[in-house]
C-alpha cells in the first residue's frame, strides 16, 4: 500500500480494504446500483475535505471501481502548466464577471501558478489589486475574495517568504515539494484529493487505472501527486510485465 496516503487522510480505509481482501471477503458484496454523475460529483467534492467526509467518499468510490476509474480519468490531469497559460488565467482573475474569474481561480487551485513561475516573480508581475489578491488566495488555499480590499506584500525571511499586510503576517510557500505535504500553511486540498484518488487507482490496479497513473506520473517532478503516482507505478508495473 501507499503509506504516504495516510498523511492525506485516507490511508486507514485503504488498509481496511486490503485487509478484507486478505480475509477472503468479496469486495463487490453488497454493492448498490451504479451511481449517477451527481452522486459521484458529491463524493469527489467530499474527497477534498477533512475526515470523516473524505473517508466516506473514498469508500463510496471503492465500491464502484469501474465507474470511479472512468470518473477519475476525466478529472485527474498531470500537474504541468506553461507560464503563458498561468499569466492568461491570472489576467482572468481581474474580471468582475464571475463566469470569467471563478473558472480561472478554480483551475489555478489545481494547476498551481508556482508550477511554472516562481513566487517572487508572481508577486512582482501582478500588482493590480483584484487579480493580485485573488492570486494570493489561490496560493494560500483561501476562499475567493477573502482578501478583498487588503494590501498584501511578499517579504523575504531567513527561511523563505511571508505574506503580510498592516495587521498580520503568514507563511508564503515557494517550494513545490512542500505543497500539500502537511500543515495548514502548505494546504492544497485539490492536490490532497488527487493523492487520495491515486491511491484508490493503485488499489484497483486495472489497465485503465494504471493508464491514469502513467499520465499523472508525467507531471511536475516535485508535485506530491506526481510523486505518489510514480510510487504506485513502481509497485504495479512489474506485475503487468
């Protein structure tokens, strides 16, 4: 099993599923009818949440492996993005039209701007108040417009960077390898969700599941989901040859 997933909040349930197989239990016993798109979207949303919601969602997905693999295929994408695309999406954050800025915001939550542009450059390039604050919200995994009206600067420290305004100062993560790796200051719910889904794909280990793992393994070398996918493949690929 992928024990790193335990830190993503769902390892215990994978252990339970693995244990049940050792005991000879039929994992398909008692399965309900195939879920519809709305149900699976609800599970997907819950998979990004803390316990116990994420564990319940993981069990739901595990009960429908074929449908879950097909669902994950549409949503899991390698963590790679070009600098030009990042700048275009940040430009959309300046819009006052929700149907423009919100999709850009949500895409940047997954395809983190730091995958393509370093943190100091991001802050130096983006000075328009609305798009800058929404960008910082993305970088801090904070709800949209929670920093509205605040003037936030990036300050260098002995160990990295801080965001700060007139009332507070907080950590500004610049290292890709630390994103989603634990601690509120490095929180990346969409990456955590991806890691949980990857662990389930490793457990299913069907050809379609392995194909998704291969694709996810092509992402940024330092991104946690990329590393989890590569570890899963290292365990599964010998068995497929």
